[in-house]
C-alpha cells in the first residue's frame, strides 16, 4: 500500500498547479497521477448529497481508499510522495481526514492576496463556462462574485481554514508560502520545498512551461478544448510530458490579460479582509500588510 507523505492543500489560484508540476519534475518526488484527487474532501450524507462542495464547481475523481492508493502506483523508492488538491483548504473536514489517514503527513499551503485570489478564481469560473467578463456589470461591489457571502470571497478567508491544519499537525510539518514568494523567486521557493520534503535541492525543474495561467481567452473554443474536465481527467495520467507542455504553452498564447480591478473596488474589498489578514499573519508568522496596501 502506498499513500502520500505530503499534501499540497491549496489555496486555489495561489500556485498549486505550478507546484504540482515543479514537484513532479523532481526524480526523487512522486506526484499522484491525478491532479486534484479531492479524496479527503469527498463524502455523502444519508440522502446521497455532498457533505461539502458544489457539483457545479467541484469534481471528485477519487472516491475510495483503494482508488486513492492506486493513484500512487509507481512511486517506487521516491523520497517524497504527494498530491495537490486546493479544495482541502476550504473543506472543513479535510484536515482531520488527512490526519486520521496519514498522521505523519507534511502539509504545504500557498496563500495569495485574498481579493486577487477571489477575482482570479472567478475569472477561471467564467472561462470554464465559456463566458466573458462583463466589466461594467461585474467589476462593481454588487457583482455576485464580490458579495461578502459569495463562494469566491468566503474561501479567501484563510485563518479558520488554515487553523484547522495547525490544530492537528505540528507547525514544523506545515510549510506556508505566499504567491508573492513564487512570483519573486520561484527557484528559491522550490529549492526550499525540496529541502522540506527531503529531496535534493540542487535539482532545477522546468520553469519555462506556463501552468494554469489566468486571463480571458481570445478563442473560447480553444479554451474549452484545453480545459475540458472530462477530457483532462481521461488523458492527464497518460499523455507524455512533452505533449502536455505543448498544450499548456498553446493555451497560454490564447489568453489575454483580464481587466484590472478598479482601485476603489479593490480597496473596498480588501477592507473586508482586514481582520482575517491580521489573524492569518499572526498564525503563520508573516507580515501580510502588503495585501492591504496595494
């Protein structure tokens, strides 16, 4: 039986896809064949309804422990075995489920400016449904995604979600990084992560291929082809890396920069997160004041 010894738990749109590939590139690290197994977030109530998750937003490709174990077949003598599922940060049950199944797991979590994260996540939602951003209607405080109770805003509240992991895992087995760290020095961050996992930190992964780049597509047809969930889940475990890299580069060339959030809107939205940012900063021991000053 092979189970992972580390989990990348999120947050969504904070660099988890890039990390999945940078970690998987390392010859001493094995990543699950299925990215985002979502196994530790899956559960049904007596009526057969999801205990957590929205069927329109979340998919659960791995639902049994047997299937989960098979996701790591081929790990061999890898020094570190892991997976990456951003839903684990937002799902209230995931931390405890991971602890119960893999009590000695190491946890990796990326955090991003909460407003930027929410906006990027919403743009991904639009892309996945073949819709374009209506800036006049959707870049306002009353837009559905910008309301305080929206899914996008709620999962940008990090403190309670991350606290669940600090409650069940010792702090020395939790590595929290910022999306800003990844942008400023991706090579340095990845070396730190290799060391955290006990892998050779002199290895240099493929930094040239883009991963899950945001924006709005020039061609919705091409975007649907490259991001079709059913197609991706079917081919991802088997497609050669060279072909996968070509697909990611081609998709990136189809993307255009999304409109910036108006300054007044961004400032108003960030104020909502002031208390949560302060608590999160204290929890992880990092100065997050930049998130409020942008």
